[in-house]
């Protein structure tokens, strides 16, 4: 897989529709060509302290941010029908489906690939298969873990190394 989109969401609370940030990395012919990051006003619009403790985003950070449909309009034409890649894709794909349902947006039909599951298969001897562990093992130092763009960059690096 030489061209794909690495994607990562952060959520504000226990609802998968509550995406509060998205990070996207565009890969074409095995080269990172572009990236995108935006804060999003979540739905429902409240933050659990445990979520803020993880990613540092709170209500005041997103109060003036756009809703998901506006953000999706900015990026979906660039994503096209490219495969989507995420570390623990079950989470990110469920967020995408939930926020689409929430706003009545037609579901995507892009294939989703998971760097977490593939890294477990390829590197069974790692102490764990968390994003920072796998990316470090493959030579990419993840700074600012749980920033959606930083996580998407790490995911893209992993995908470039394991989906050859």
C-alpha cells in the first residue's frame, strides 16, 4: 500500500460521536505529501475529565470550533477513495461512523486498515503494541502523544513500514 490516509480522532467523552480533534496524514507513492489538523466542537458537547487528562483538550478549546460536517467538507474530497489507516482502527472507524450517523452524513466506503492489529501479528515480541511503542520500534519518535496529528504521523510511519 503506497497511497493512503492515516487518521486519528480524539473524543471529548464516552460517546464516539464526540470527536473533538482530527489529525490526518496524506501519503502518496510512499511519501507523506500533506497533513491536516483541526479542533472540532464535539457532539454531545461536554468533556469528561478523563478525556481532557488524556489529550488536554477541553470545552473552552473547542467552543468556537466548527462542527464536524464543516470540517469533513474541508477534507473528504482530498481523502477520496484512498484507504484509511489508524492505530486501533476499531476506535477511529467507530468514531467516524458515529459522527456520520449523528449528522446524517452518508457513510464512507473507504477500506480501513489497522496498524495495531498488524503490528501484533508482525512483532509479537514487543512488550506492548501501543502507538508510541510500535513507532519507536520502527524508528519514529512520537512526541505529543494523543495530539491527533502527532498520532496520525506516527501511524503513517508505522503503515509505511508494515504495509509494504
